[in-house]
């Protein structure tokens, strides 16, 4: 588990643009079960989260269509919440960072770490915007 003071600025990269942090499995299950669309970002301390995932997620919200709910869990910190989020992302293997779009509780779009690592934030944002345009 990472110390709270280490991950605080990494959490704030998403919460400052409106993401709700989820810390329990119950909170994750409730968020995904909500009607409409929910983007779940599995945040991480890795460099690709800082350079690509968090900025890409933030940029993706500059779109006419966007998810009804945006939430985040933090790998290596919120174990129960991350495990619950990953359970909803099956059949995709656990990876962090990752991003999943749910519609009425059903997984409709997934970005795994290998889709994020080494790709510019702008490309990640465009990928998410395409998903929003299709599902939101």
C-alpha cells in the first residue's frame, strides 16, 4: 500500500476535474449499477498513469457527450474497491492504469494498460470520446 501523502496529488489529478473517489467494494458496485453511463478509471502511481492515463481521462471530458458518472479507484491503495472494479471488468485481466465504460451496469468499452502505455494522452482522450459518442 502506498502512503496517502504520496498518492494525494495523483488522486487530485482526477478529483479536480470531477471524478469521485471510491474506496470500498460496495461503493464501486453501487456506482456501476447506476442507470446511465459510468467511466471507471483505475488510477496508478506508474509513469504512464501520470503522462497518459490521467491527462487522457481529463481531456476526454471535453466532449459533447460524456458519461453520466465518472469515478476512480486507486491501485495499491484502495484494494477492496480495485478488486470490485476489476471483477466488473472481466474477461479483461487486471491492469493499472485502466479505464472502463459501463452502460446500465454492462461493460461496453475497455482500455487496458497496453492501450495506454506509450500512447499520448490526446489519443487516449480520442479513444474515450469515440466510446462516449457511441454509448452516452
